C-alpha cells in the first residue's frame, strides 16, 4: 500500500509541476493565468495533503491560508486601482495565490509572495531589454507578469517544505 501511496503522490507532483510550467509560459506570453489551471493546481495541492501519509498540513488551515492570501491580494489590487488607477495585480494572480496556499499553507504563502515579488523585480530589467511595449490600457511604462515569479517561488517553497520534513 505504501508503494501505491508514494506513486500517487509522485504522480500528483508531476502533474502539478506541468501545470506550474504551463501557468508560467502562458503568463509570459499572454499576461494571463487561466482559471482552469489555477483551480486544478489548487485542487491537486489539497489532494496531496489529504492523501499524504506524512501529514504535512491540515486541510482546514490550507483553506484559511487560501482565503487570507486571496483577500490580501484583492486588497492590494483594490488599493492600487483606487490610488494609482493601475491594475497592478490581475485576478489570475489573486486566484493563483489562493491555489498556491493549498500547497504551502499560511506560513509558506508569505515566503511565496516575498520570493515571487523579488524574482519578478529582478526580472523586470529583462523585460525592458526585450522591448515589450506597454499596454494601451495601462498607465505604467512597463508590464511585468507576476505569475512566473509566483510559480517558481511556489515550487521552491514547497520543495523546501518537503526537504525539511524528510
């Protein structure tokens, strides 16, 4: 039975890795994080914690983490729009951070946000060099997708969680 459990968890991790890669590529190309992929990623995170014999994080705390992190991002989105009239965070970013919470929990999600923001800031000059034109609906001169930074940070934080528990 343990072998079957391990194989299932490895399968969940492989599918989730593929979804993270797809989210990263789509956001780089289209500035979108599709709802279906966000939902699948979050669902797989919940399934991982429910099926894992290691008991990483309790499901109730994952739901609380998703609500709090999505609320934080919605609040930031609203503040930027109210005071700067800029859509600084898309709804896909809000949904992704909720989905990522189902993988890393409340403590991990703040690391995902911090590391995701740092990696996105570090990548911003590459977008300037690449010559990506600003959006016609944006008042800022450079748009940088947040999804790639968040996906890489999520994978890194979750990997760190696994490594610490072994």
